[in-house]
């Protein structure tokens, strides 16, 4: 009998112990606004385990921001009990009624918990609204100024954040599924303002964006997500105290994980459906939907004096409001009769003015008149579509007449030299000269004198050559054939141009040679003239990759070895320096 009572007592104690082992789930808020976090508490009573709960079931509808755990031991009337607790900060991934599923911990499973997440603009229940801090702290809203734009037309998008609790965070992100549908540009730093709404102080943060739809038809402006946080104000209490309405039960566990003072907030807008109109056909022209387009030009230097053979630069500017730089068309300049022109690669830039993207394209064109006279720079026109009026318009530059003067720096025709007479020319003395009158010399045999002078002349030449040779004295800035060929092979085009000009000045004894056209005229070689034209073109076009150095060197070697008449007959003999 005693044995039976002992077994019965042991059985009752076992049943009591098992019944005390529970694994429960509860939340601090059963209803909350979209974008805010809540606390899920998992508590195991009457058992000791070394495992952690399996939280994978939460990944479907929630984002887990932090997990902390604590132990508690209670002694009541000499009875000791233990419990273990896990505290999770969760963010719902969608709105409406959500169920926190049962969580597994070894042989234990927690109870499911239902919560309600209210959308932006939806009212909370009266019971929830009466709780401290239950009103939505943050809101987000996105809107556009035009729901029926043309393709590639600028749309202004305004994103507004309403903050009542010190919201901080990163730049909002557009959740685009296809980057080819949209081009999105920020219009600068956000604008921050303070308001009082329904007795609450609210901070209003506005972000401005320019959106460019890249295809026509029905299109969705992507949703925008803001990842942020706010800081718990009183660090002397449990950091989650205020965030979770000063829940005494929770703060008693002293949560100290990394999110204790940084409370996450995630806000997201809804996509906006729009209808994008197709491009208007402009025959033979680029589609440019803008609010305004300007075309203007300027010379460098301003108000230049055009001279034959001299280069003048003209800058043409295309400015468009409401488009990005990649939408600007390529401007093809018509040829100008009597003028050689070398357009440079266009340069573009973007800026923001009065909430609009403004793009600017700069085209530099170099003109070289071939002869003196009057010439016409052709008109320049750019058709564009005015999105304000819905009409096709044209920005244009009218034709411009220029007057090209004869370049006096170019070589003039040579003046014929009169034949030398055998008769002794009469000497003409300057006016007022006191020089005595010439007197006649008797004709004598001066063969020996001539011989001595010739010997002295030859000795002088040899002595000068020896001095320069041994003391390494040479004319200043002497340009050699090797210098020019080396620059040509290295495609150092600017140095090549400068050396050719200096070589020509030394070869022809004329310091007034200023451009490659003058060099071509002096050499009289059609092949070399053609190569100099090609050199001029690549210099102004800034594209040396397509230039044929071997062809240039071949033409130069033919003109280098020739002998030319020097303009300055008093210059040193070229052969002394070869």
C-alpha cells in the first residue's frame, strides 16, 4: 500500500511539472500604423533549454531588426521557478490583419498572435487611439504634377515625409523593376518646414525629383521606400521603454542590444499609374520635348577681324529646359563656301533652375578663310516640341556675313631684281653729309690683293666653323629634321606644328611665317601642302588617332632636302648650319 501511494505521489508531481512547462507569445501592440515596429515576446516557463527558437516562419510577413534574450528566476513560498525570454523587434512588411505564426523551440510551440497594421490615412481603433503614443508618428506621400506627359518629358515628383518624433534616415529609394522605363534625377537637397496640425508639432520634409518616362503607354511611377529611425530620448530608462509605451514588464528585463536607442522606421509610397503619350513625328528631326529651347553663338575672340589663312573659333550653344543632356540632338553644321571648318567634339552639362533640369550643349567650330572677300556662315536650326503649347517650334541662328581681309603677313610676290651694269654707279650722299667728295684712284694691278682677300675669307669661314664645332655653338632654337620626324612618330601634333613653323622661318629666313598654310605656299609641294591640311584638321578636331604619321614624314623628307630662296638675303648662309 505504501509503495502504491509513493508511485501515485511521484506521478502527480510529474504531471504538475509538465503542466507548468509553457511556451507563449505576446505583443506589446496589437494595432499599429504602417512603417512602425512592435515587440514580440516569446517566454518559456518551467523548463531549461539550450536551443534558440526557430524564427524562420517570421520572414514571410515581417522584418526582424533585433533579437535579445533574458533569464528570470522566481522563488515564491520556497518554491523556485525559472523562465527564459526572447524579445524581437519586428516590422510588418504589409498592411491589414496579419498572423504571427507559431514558433518552434525544440518540443515546444508558441501560440499564434494576430495584429492589425493600418495603412497611411486609415484611422486606428478608439481603444488604440487612446493609448499613449499610439498615433502614427510618421507618414509618407508621393505625388506628380502631370499624369499624361509625352515620352521623355520631365515630370516633377514630390515626396513628402511628416515627422513628429525626430526622424532620421537615408535618401529615399525608387523601387524600379525595370531601369529602362525611367530616368530619375534628384533636384537637390530636401526642403524642411515646421507646422502645427491638430495641436501637434510636425516637421515636413519634401524631396523633389525629375522623372523622364522612356516609353509611351500605361506606365507606373515606382513606389518609393524610406529607411529611417528615431532615437529614444531617455537613456536612463530601458531604451525601448518609450518606444513600447513604457511597458514595465519589458523594461524590467533591461534590453541592451544595438537597437536599444535607434528605433527603425520603414515608410513606403504606393505606385502611381500614368498614361504616357507618344512622340510627335517631326520629319528628319530629333525628338526634343522641352519647355524652352535657346540657340546662340559667340566668337573667340569677340568681334574678330577675319583674315585669310587665320583661324577663328565660334562657339554655338544649345540650351533646353526640361530635358537631360543625353536628349540633346547632334548639331550638323552646313559647309561654308570659301571657308575650311573644323568642328570639335560637343560638350554638355546639366543644372537645376527653378525646379527644372536645364541642359546645355556647346559646339566649337574653327573657321579658316582661304581668300579675302565676303563669305556667309550658314544658318543653324534645331526643331523642338514645346510641351507647354503642344506645338513644334524651331530655334535658329540666322546666316552671318563676314568680311575677310587680305592677310599682309602672308608672303608677297617677289620684286624683280634689276640687271647689274658694268659701269660704276654714282654715289649719292645723304643731304647735309660732310663727307669729302670722292677722288679718282689710279688703276693698278691688284691680283695679289685679291688672292690675299680670298685666302683670308676662306680662313675666316674655317675658323668660324671650328669655333662653333668645338664650343658647341649653334643658332638659337635650331630645328632639325630629327626633331620633326620624332614629333610626327609620337603624334605630338602641337609640338610638330610649332617645330614646322620654326623650321620654315629658319629655312626661308622670314620671321613672319605664322601658320601652316604659309609654309605650304613657300615649299610649293602639293603633297606636303595636303599633309599640312590634314595636320591642321586633326589639330582642331583633337583626334590624332586617325592621323597618318608615315604619310606626313614621307612628304616632309622630300621638301626638307630642297634649296629655297631666303627672303632675308642678309641672313646667315643655310649651309653653315646643316
